[in-house]
C-alpha cells in the first residue's frame, strides 16, 4: 500500500497518477476517513489517560459510588470510541487499498500498450530463403506440442509438451540458473551496464504454488477476475507467477541490513485464467492456462532498489542476447505497469510468423509498496527500522521456446539449438 503521508502531502498528485494508471480513487473521501480516525485515536488516548488517572487515585482504597460511576462512564465511553474507530479504520483501509503505487517521472503517460516507448532494439531479424512456419505448425509436426489430448484430460489452453521441446525447455532453465547463481557472471553484467550494485548471486528456490488470500492481497497481485484461480473450499489461490509467493517470504519479518540485497530465483508452474479470446494466440503455447516460469525476486534498501531494477533488466537482456534472439526493450506506460509498480520494463521478442514483437519478459520496480502491506522491514545499521524495497522480473517462461523455434527453424523443418543451450542438451546443435 502507499504511504498515507504521501497522500496527505500530495492529494491532487496521487489522484492524478492513480487515474493515469487506470485506478481512479476518491482521495478526498480517503483523507476524510484519515482525519476522522486520527481524531478518534486522540480521543481514545485522552480517555485512556482519564481511566488510568481514576485507577491511580483509587489505588489502595475501596472506591466510593462516585468513583465507580465515573469509572463505568469512562469505560463505556472508551468502548464506544474503540467501536467507532474500528468501523472507520475498516473504511479507511478498504479505500487505501484501492490506491496504486505512484509511477516514476520517466514512466510514459498512456492508456494502452500502444503508448509503451521503445528504448532500444537488439539483434537481426532472420531472413529466410523459404516460407517460414509458425511454432505450432513445427511443434505439431514434430510431435512436440499435443493440445488435442490435453483437451481430453483438462480443457482448452492446456497442452502436453513432449520430446525434444521438453529437453530444450529444461536446458533453458539450466542455462539461466548457471548465469544467475554465478557471482562472476553477475559482476560482468553489472560492470557492462555501469551499475554500482552488489555482485551477490541469486539463491534458487522452489516456492509454494499457492498463497492465502490475505497474503496475495498484501502483494497487490490478486486478480481473480482476469487471471487468478481459487482452490474450492480453501483459503488458497494458485500463483500466476513465482514472484507471487516469493515476495511474501519475509511477511511480518525484519531483515538485517547487512544481509541485503536478498536475491532469489524461483521456479514454479504458473496458472492463469487468461479470460477472453485472443485469436491466433489460442494456437500453440503462446497463451496457456498452465505454464512454467523462472522468476527473480529481490529485497533491497531504498537506496539500492532502482539500481537493482536496472540490474534485473540487464540480466534479462544478457540472457536474450546469449540466445541470439532479436528483441526490443520497452518502457511501459502508466496504464501498463501494474497496480503495485512504480516502473515497468518489458522485453518483446521477434516472431517471424506474426511479423511483430511479442512479450517474453517483464521487470517490476515496486519500491516499498508491497513491503508496507506485508510488514517486511529492514533494520538499518543506524538502528532505524524502515520498509524494505522489492523488485521482481521474469527470467524465462516458455515463450522464448516459441521464438527459438520460429527464428531458428530450417528448411527441413528442424530447429537449430542456440549455442548456449547445447551443453545442456548433450552437445546437440539441432532438433
């Protein structure tokens, strides 16, 4: 959640920025509840002091009727005030939870992905001397993608991945982990991008695939209408990405500053409802209800957090460059960065079959917005305690497999294996 002091100091700006993100909020009403709750708190404190004074004056003596009546009146008054405060606090909290994080100044103002700004493009788009196929044509012909049997067992937008495509996916995870867990690799990436950050490697994690509703809401990621599945008769929701259960790892905890940054790379199967229809996106493995995902999650101090965001983007670009996939980097606009984000970057890879770039990676800079709700704090070396900052970013989902198939296809219908994946596939150069 957003710091209420920021809202008190900048009510018009908060209202404007929330609207730019597509989350109109009634800031005036919110501050009205805030003023009322502060008045009630003051009255409660005054009444408690009055109660304590009466108790002190009667100590060691049997209270007379006047003292008993005064004590009962104060007790009743305190109970009434606390009841009023509880009601106001609930209204205040409900409205505060509708206020999104404030976007940074360099976030483009926009209402859709069309207003995302291209930062740079990398790589050379393939020039085929034959008619290229899309990934599902190749995958189905090779027996790598089986949707018909998945429909019988589950439903539409589930799939069996088989054979060499599974081996390539596993190679993708192993390649990424070999980079993220290597301190020397992190140092090279940071130095190449002139980032003054720790070279600490990422710790691999296999996180839970579910979270309680309150925990999910604390991260600002619960989206039951569009993407999040609920387990029937349980207070549990399936994760739609690994960071949804990585972010709350330190719920209600205080981290020692000397341990920062904390960097994790988590692997999990993700589940999304993906409500709506998406034309050709329904084919192949571009938009599934179930897919595998490797994610980075970082906990830092406020001074480190923006550089950490830039490091995660640099890692994403490095991985894509090592695969040799042409891509572009986007600075996402206000309506696209997401409710808890202060900044967001996307990588989109070139898909020859569609003649356009499609998203493979996102990087979220969240400041202390999640930590405030999760009560995840850091004890500074000075002894001060403040909220930690969080960042998350995609390492790989299964979408880069689509790009590898399409960009590295051969006239014979095979697929060339990127050089960095070959050591994890027994040295094979083609599948």
